[in-house]
C-alpha cells in the first residue's frame, strides 16, 4: 500500500496469487448431492444434514456450476421416475390407483425436500437462466414419465371411467381415492387435468347419457323421464363436489343437459298421453313445473314450450269460437273464455315461474282466436251487462273488482274496441233506464277501467249518460214538489228520464197513441220542463219506456202487478174497454209500428206462464187475421210478474247489421283525421307509409282496413286536403 500526505489518494492492489479451486470440486460435490437425492427418494433422509447439503448446492452455484447441478438434478429425477412408473404399471385393478397415489405422495414429499436443498439455485441460477423451478420440474417430469406413460395413461382412464360408470349404476366406489387421483392431475396443472382426464370423462358421459336417454324415452312417460333426468343432473353436480374439480361442473352439466333434454325435448313435449298438452289439460302443475325447470336449462327449451302451449291454446280457442252451439249463449261463451284464461294463468303462475314471456304468448294466442269471432265485442258487452244486472248481486267489493278485472283482460284482446263501445252503450242505456243495475259503484268502476284503458274520449258519452240519469232524478223531485205546491196531482205515478241527444244510442222516435191519462201526465211534465229550459225540445221515446199495471183475474179473485213495456201497456189498457179485439183494431187504436206490435202481442199471448191474453187461432206467430181476448183464467204463484218482449231472430240480425254499419260510418272520420294529422306532420309520405302509420295510430280502437284507408285518402284528395306528387303517383303531399 502506498500513500502520501494530506490530500493524497489510495490505491488497493489485488492479491498476487488467487485462491486455487480443486479441479474435481464440482464432481465431488455433485456426487454428495446426488447420493442425498437418492436417499431422499428411498425415504432415508433422516440421517442427512440438510444444512451441509444446502451449503454444497450454494457453493456449486456460486462457483458457476449451476448447469451441472441443474442438469444433474433433472437426470436424477428422470432416472428415479422411470423406476416409479414401472412399479405403478405392475399394479392391477384398484391397487393400481392406490399405488399411483402412494407414489405420488412420496414424490411430492421428496421433491419438496430437494427443492429446499436447492433453494439458492432456484432464486439465482434458475431465475437468471429462465429454467423451470425445481419443484415444478418434479411435477413436469411426473406428468411426462408417469401420467403420460402410454400403459399407465390408458389404464388410468379405463379405471377412472369404470369407477364413474359403476357409481352411475348405483354401486359404492372409493370416492376418496378418486378424489386423490383427480387432485393429483389438478396439482400437475389445470391443462393436465383437462387434457388427460376431463376431456375423456365428458366424452364418455355424452355416450352414456345419449344411450340412457334413448332407453328412458322408450320405456317411460314424460313425467317419469323428467324425474330420471332431474335425478341424473343432480347426481352429476354431487359427483363434482365429491371427487372432481369444481370447474368440471358447468361442463358435465352441459353435456348431460344436451343429451337428456335438448336431444329429447321435442319427443317429450309431443309424447302421446303425457306430453305438454295432456299435462296442461289436466293441470299437472308439479310435472309442468319440472318440465319448465328442465327446459329452462337449455337453449330453445322455453321457446319450444311457449310454441306448443301457444298452439294448443289457439286450437282450443278456435274450437270454442267456431262452435255454433257454444256461441248461442253469449254469457256462457264469455264465461268459458274467462275460465280458460284463468286455467292458463294459474299454470303460468304455479308451474312456469310467473314467466312474462309465457304470459305474452298466452295473450297473443287469445288475441288471435277471440278476434276470429266477429261477435266477440258484442258477447263481452253482453257478459258485462249480465254481471252488472244480476250476476254480481251479493258479491263483495273485492269479488266485483276481480270479475271486472278479468273481463277487462278479455277486452284488451279485442281489435274492434269501437264495436264493443257501441254495444256497451246500448246495454248500459237499458240498464240505466230500467234501473236494473246491481250497483252504481260497480258501473262507475267499470267506466274507470275503460277510461284507464282507452282514454277519456272512449267513455265521455257513457259518463254523460250517468249524468242524465242523476239530473233526471233531481228533476223529477222538482217536478213533484212543484205539483204539490200547486195542489195538483197526476192520475198515475209518472217517472221521466230526460236523455241528451248524442250521448245515448240513437233511437228513431216511433209513433204511439198513449192512453188519455198518460197523455195528460206527459203534457203536464212537458210544460214544466220547457218552462224551466227554454229553447229545448222534448221527443217521447215510447219504445224505451216501461210501466207497472195492476190487474185482476178470475172475477177479481186473483190480483197481480205486471211489469210491461210501454207498447204492451198501451195494448193491455184497450181490454178495459173491450173483452176481445182483432189485430187490426189494436193496430188502428195504438198506431204502434207493425213489427213492434207483433212482438208485443206475441209476448202477451204466446209466452208460456205469462199469457195474460188469449190468441185465436193458437200459434207461435202473430198474424194480421188473429184476434185477442183478455185471459180471465190467468194464474201465477207470483204477485209481481215481468213480461219481457220477444226478440225475433231476424230482427236481431238486422239490428246487428245496423250496428256494424254505424261502426263503419263512425270509423271514416277517425281514419280521415288520422291521415290529416300524419300528413300535416310529415308533409310528404308514400302510400304504404300512410297506411302503416294510420294503422298504428288507430290500433288501440280498431284495425282499419287498408282498402278503406285508400278510399279516405281519395276523398281527402278530392276535397283538396292532399294531392299526389306529379313525379311519383304513390307519394302524397299535404296541402296547407
């Protein structure tokens, strides 16, 4: 060492003679380590000094003999595993798996010890040279030399497959040993597990379930097949939990679902006597629920269920609407529809998980067949009429609400809601005028539902009908009070209902000669009303009125109160003056229109049990040559008797045609208004675009006929609301 004074620098020289390393150092040290590795593999590690072995390995790496050490370890492991593979291969049957497990456990333990001795090499040499770490090297070599040994691999798959098959057949197998084997494969890496076991396991399962499904479907009914399939699917999940890796669960489930459900679902659904349709018809909720749960697992499963259910409902519905016997009674027709809908609603709720897609299918099916029966709007209105007149008597508020809600569900299916409106208006008018509605609250509740569904415009006139009835009630109170003040008194009890023209169903005013007492009473009311409301006009609708008459029979011994129409009252009062009258005499005295007169006489003389008149000659039809007399011998157990008016079938058909004609006429301005709205907004639009938009806008009330839309467009062109584009005749232009 040389140095200088203050401010001088130091220089350090290396040793002149480096430390000499024994030329055989690496070989000697490796032999020590190789011997130790052999002892570890032979389970004789108790006498080894791990500290000394670690130091030897450390020094080899330190002195740049890492290659020798690493390659030596790899060779030692290969040599050892060759002997292990031979030992495992020699084992047969179940001992084969036990030997494999035992050797694997030993190998794992040995490799961990070797890894600990070579820890420094792992941290430095292995990292720097990008080699496989010692423990992973041990796993890789086990996979190569043992698991993928041709004879071992083939036998391993065969034994594992046989054990799984025997367990599927109901035998008890050593699940712990199976678990240990599959865990070994997972420890070697997930790709090893998947490639060397899982792929073969899934393929075998597919073959097994394909055959079993064929056997099941040939020997079972649908409910039994589904029970077996459900049990098999649960078993596979349990199998994974017991001895397979959890990643296998979705894969084996898909395989089993494909073979047991996807490949057989069409046969299951269509199975004679026990498929979907028989289950639906018999309300087998448990079996239907199982079918829904199983089919939900697979693609297109629920689609198939919906399709078959929808087709069945349509077929059942078409049979109903096309059956002339079933459509004879409108109330029964709608009751069957409601029962049918309740049935399938219950199925969807109880078996199909309240699935909205199934409810949509049900709604589409009902809509398709209900609208095939042109009279469905009328029938639904008649059903509501029946319920609100008598059917809901004594029902609780909740029951009334539930019934009306169910009817509204049918109403929503109607495409011709405007036809329903026409009939509903007629039926409501009769209920209100006759005072035969079961509940004002129920009537108003129905109006609220209709308004919510279709808007204010739909119910505005119906609401004004209620207003007229209330106003009339108040007016009659004022009228009777005025009479009392004036000291006057009518010869009969008169009740008048004043109806606003336009709000009520249009009725042609029919001529009728009223009895003098009634004529006088009507005149008194007319003067009162016109005195209170100047500028108004009253027209008496005698064809819409009713009367209560007191009559005596059998020389005054039998007394009855008879409720009749105004026309019937006018006819009966004639017999106070004459015991017998011909048809022509009655017609001249009353001036009732011939058709109405014949119906009134038919109901008074030909109705069984209510024939207060006698007809000669006796027959069901009234002819102009007939004569009538008071039936003095009439008798009835009831004091109050209501005599309805016979409704001739031909007359009913004429009324229906008239209603249909009125609906068609009412639609024309609505279609034109829609066309103008659309064209005002769009300015230019082709014909198909106009038809599509008009249909969309009017669909909530009715489906307009494209031919009618075209006619209304032509009418608007004639009136110069629109014009055709000169360059393209199919395009319309709005004229401001």
